[in-house]
């Protein structure tokens, strides 16, 4: 079996790294295709060094451009590599343009696609990431989802439960593995020479930093924050727009704000762990915050990581100046709220996501499920039905008795549930797909 990993940006390198390590450890043949979307040393190469990854086998060198051009160049480059390398499966991670390009090209070449972090939805189509993850999921064969909540998004889109693997998020695997290494090798705290409590900030999402009004509101909030030192490793996109809108020097001059270049993963893990609060619009940092027990405020109006909010570790504050400052003041003034946020249970698993994913990929390969073929059976399609089950059976027992049926979703009172094979469905409503024989 040969696996092709597609990566393009900082978070993809970090979150794919435990999976790459696992594949490497099992002696499976693999190639790394870097699209080159992130290319500065501190946005790309730094992470290969921190995470001890091999150099990419291919770098498409796409660089920065409009979404259309960037995606087109990536697709052309990825297609050429896949045609010559002929992998059995292409793995993409998250929701960047690399995911869109990689999944689309592989699906058109009838190569199986595994989407790591599939099924996340913000239900906000103004976000480029939402379009990327939705299109990628149309092309995906194996869906690796972090939580049951995410799996349910896919069930409602008609994805078959047998193609969904609830594994947790590889962000936890990466945190667990690298925190110990980081605590020995990182000197970031002594280098920064900070006193008092730290608020670590990241900001880069297009909807915040490319919009003058939103950025102005966030900057105003940052200038008003009291009682904390703000450490702000600034993403290159944000440097560009802060300068363009004339806001960079205001922040730079503020005595309580430390603007620094983006830092490596090991240093960032140490900075996060030593922070009183994390304020961010990043996806990955919302997950890392709850993994590292640091309360998080998210500078967004919606999140595709609602589990962090439901668990109590994350508060959405949008780009509203008053909401940002008042929530920070509230959390700092109320220790029981602070402790409650700190202790929010981590919904993203136990750090074994990458092992579970590689197990699933190997099983699928051994069962011939990575060969993408047209359906062999002549079928009249599928009918969806709702049924109330009055027998004492589990999902697996029901499907064994009714071989033409698949249980898609189980409704337990008001809550939709994933149809785990050992789940008892007695007295519950189930939605099934039933294959219909073709009528000739
Ligand atoms: C991309 C992803 C976003 C992800 C983020 C991770 C898409 C649509 N967006 O956003 O989902 O959260 O990566 O950080 O795929 N630039 C540099 N050096 C670099 C890279 C970028 O200077 O190494 C500057 C360029 O001016 C570029 C701008 O940053 O135009 C934006 O980069 P781009 O890759 O388009 O999007 P990100 O904002 O990084
Ligand atoms: N990160 C880092 N250095 C920094 C800022 C972030 O190593 O200066 C890491 C962080 O630990 C997380 C990832 O980058 O794992 C998040 O990436 P980003 O916020 O760029 O993208 P998103 O998760 O929003 O797609």
C-alpha cells in the first residue's frame, strides 16, 4: 500500500505529523506532497524541523495568489504527481485550499480520499474554509472525524456510517507527543522575559484581518486590555493588512503588547501552556486550548468546533470590542468561572487518533475498499425510511436481520445518535437506507 499525504500550510503539517509518524513506524510506503501555500521559513520549514519530518518528496511551490489561481496550480501539480506515483489513498487534512485541490484531483482520478478532520461545519459559506471542507467531503471515501457531534453532521448529509471513523483529533496526539520534548528544548519563556500574566493571541482569518472595520474593533479591544501582557505572534497575512490599514504601529507601541514573528510549534506549545488566556480566531488553537486546559476566547461569530463551547472551555466573542474586553475582564475577575473553563473536558480524544486512522486505512486496503469502482449491482436506488423499533436489538443485530438495510441515524428522544454497532435501538426511532431492487 502507498499513501500520499497532501500538506500546504502550518496547521496541516502539525496535525498530519502524528499520522505520518504512525505510517512511517508501520513501514508503509508514503510520499509527502507540499503544495507550497506556506513558504516562509517560520510558516513551513520550521515545523518539519520541530516535528522531525522528512523533507517533502514534491513541492508544488504554489505560493500566494487568488483562490482560483492557487487552487488551479495546486490541482495541476498534484495531478501530475498522483499520475506518476499511483498511491492507493490520498490523505488531506482540515479545510485549506490544499484540501480542496487534493481531494478533487484524487477523486477525479478514482483514487481513494481520506479526509482527516472531515465533517466540521460552521454553516457559514462566506468562509473559504467552509467551502473547502464541504467540497472535500463530497470527494471523500474515508471520513476521519474528531467527535460524534461531527459525525452527525455527515450522517445528515447522507454519508454512510460505515465510512465514518470517530477517532478524536490528531491535534491531541501532536500535543501529547511534543509537550514533553518542548519542555526540555524550548527557551521561549526566558527569551521573551515576560512578567505577570500572559494572554497569547493569534489572528489571521480572512473575515477578520481583511475587513477594516472588524480589524479596527479587535485592535481597539487589544489596546484597552488591562492587567495582562499580550504576546502576539503575527501571521504574515495579518502583518500585511495591519500595515495596509495603518494599525501596525499603534499595536507595536502599546507597552502591554509584544508583537513577534510566528514561532515554531514547540515554542508555541510552551507559550500556550504558560498563558492565562488564549484569544484567537484559529481553528487549531481552539482545540489546543481545551487540550492544554487554558481558557479560550474565540474572535469569531461561529465555530465549526462547537464542542469546545459546549464543554465550557471556549467563548465566542466575534470581533466586537466590548464583548472581547468585557469577557476577558469577567473571566479574570471570577475565579470559579476561570477554573470551570480550565477544567472543561477535552472532546478531542485520548491521543490515539492517528493509530485508529492507520488501522482503518489498513483494514480498508485489505478488504479492497480503496479500489474506487462503479457499483456492480443493478439497483433502483435507495429509499430512506423512518422506523420505530419494538424489538430488543442492537444496530448490528438489526442490520444482520435486514441485510438490505443500513441504519443511518438513531434518534434517542430528541438527540440524533451515531449508529455504533453495539447501540441498543429498542424503542428508538431509526432512519434507514433500504436498497431497492431494480424493476426490469
Ligand atoms: C491559510 C488557510 C487557512 C488557515 C491558514 C493557516 C486557505 C483558504 N486558508 O490561510 O484556512 O487557517 O492558512 O495559517 O487555504 N504569506 C506569507 N508567507 C507565507 C504564507 C503566506 O507572507 O508563507 C502571506 C501572503 O501575503 C499571502 C497571505 O499571507 O497572500 C495569506 O496566505 P494564504 O496562504 O493565502 O492564506 P492564509 O491566511 O495563510
Ligand atoms: N502555531 C505555531 N506558531 C505560531 C502560531 C500557531 O506553531 O506562532 C500553531 C498552533 O500550535 C496550531 C497551529 O499553528 O497547532 C494553528 O495554525 P493556524 O492558526 O495558522 O491555522 P488554523 O488552525 O486556524 O487553520
